[in-house]
């Protein structure tokens, strides 16, 4: 996405320099690129928030449903399986 915006800006800069496009179009494109950046940051924040909620729920699940709670050690698990 960023590469596309950079290429578009470069093309418009060359066209403005040659005189094929008015300079106002370049200003409009720069504003549009800034709005796209704001949109990307907002969407990234929303995705991070949602993934944080999912991660927290899985962490709570592991703590509550964990097979090794009080007094259980890994050595006791090994003895139960016959590995000791």
C-alpha cells in the first residue's frame, strides 16, 4: 500500500514539474495520502485492541482450566506417565 502511494506521488511530482498537471492536484494527493495514513493507524489500533481481548480471554482460560494447579509439579506428572 505504501509503495503504491509513493509511486503515485512520484508520478504526480514528475507531471507537475513537466507542466502536464496543475500544482493543486499534487496538494490534493498529499492530503489523500495523509488521510490514508490516519485510516491505517486507526485500523491498526482497532485490530490490536481486538487481538488483545482475544489474547486476554485465552490467558484467563489457561489459568482457570490449567491441569497443573495446586501442588502439582512436572515431576509428579512424569511419575504418573511412567517416565521417572
